[in-house]
C-alpha cells in the first residue's frame, strides 16, 4: 500500500513541479502549455474583438470569466490531481505484463516524423470524435457533458468548459488507442497538441470561418455552433461531433449546417434549471437527475 501511495504522490508532485516551472519559464518553450494556452487564447480573443461574427455579443460575453477559470482548471489544476491516478493505473498494468509494446498492433516508431505526427493527430481526433458521440448517446454520460453544452453565448474559452469526469473518460480511451498503435507519442507531439488547442479555440469562437473546400476535413466555428444548437434535427441525439476534423461527420453522416447566420439559440432542453456556478456544475451527473 505504501508503494502505491508513494507512486501517487510522486506523480502529483512531478506534474505540479512541471506546471510551476512552466509558469516561471523554466521548461522549453515548445512544451510550455501554460503560456502557450494564454498566447493562443489572447490571439483568438483578439480576432473575436476585431472580426466578430455575432456583432451584438459583448467582448466579455456571458460566463466569460467562468469559462476562463474552466480553461485553467481542466488543463492544469485537475491534471495535477489526476496524474496520480494514471501513474497508479500504469503501475498496476505493468505488474500484469500489460505495456504499450505488449498490445501494439502496428509500430510507427520507424516512420518519418511527419508521418508519425499525422497518424498521431488523426488517431487521437478519431478517438475523441467517437468518445464525443458516446457522451451524447448515453444518458448517464450526457448528464456530465451537459456542462459543456450549458454555454449560452459562444466564445473561445467555451472550448475547455467541461465536467471533470470528461477527463476520466477521454484520457484512458486516447491512451489505449495510442498503445494499440505502438504506444508511441512522437518526439514533436507538442505540435499536434498546440494545433488541437488552436482549432478548438477557433471552433468555439465568435468568428465566422468555414475554410472553403477544407470544411469537409477541418471542423470550423459555423459547423460547431450547430453542435451546440438548442434545437436539434428530429430523431438525432446530436450533430457535428468533430473535434479538430470534420471528416468523420461527413463520412458517418452526422454533419448538419442548415444556415450560417450564427444567431441560433444554444443549450439544451431544461438548461434554464441547470446550475450556473462552477461547483454545482461539477457536482452534476451524480445521483438522480430531476
């Protein structure tokens, strides 16, 4: 038992120290996700201010500061806490002989770096798309995902407003997928992570971008706004599930963009009774739902 407690504490302290070193610029710039997130956020927010899609939406929109707090909580504070759990899980798996190499289907480590990054990006995006569908399809998962869909005015910071349970759901599936393909994370994977953050911020922003013909491959703010629509097409549990890529929605026929005014109502049925503060939103989903 003491061994496991030591593993948990060591992992938590390691993640905390790395985060602190990021804040004080003691890590390589290309792995500094703390300041990287801030720079990307300021860039996209600045574009929202200069080129607003919904011109009557305030610069400090509804729940702006709540979503800003969510960004840092989900990306850093909760990551510090949960790192101990993942370290413990990895240790338990290793005791049973389960490792990346033991369950790998294909080894991509010998591929050129651009090929590794491309496969890594596509693989992670598909897993997240599939997980996203599960969050909408199954009622008990949807109760957690409602936090993200409680956004009533869209802006860049809404990207990282989500229930802490989504970290628990997404991370193991992404890790498993990577393990099945050789257990690799490319040396320059930071490129993929920064690209994903940027695309996610743009998709939730108050900017109208469709990317022309590339809309069939890249997710965009117009497409994603309809994912957050209060009124969904009849017979569906959601549309436009893409994270960074839209291609999965076009392949599996879950795409839907009826118009591009950007003036639709956001949310879900009953959202007027949904908790408005951070604490109660993150307690939602446990126990019986009224």
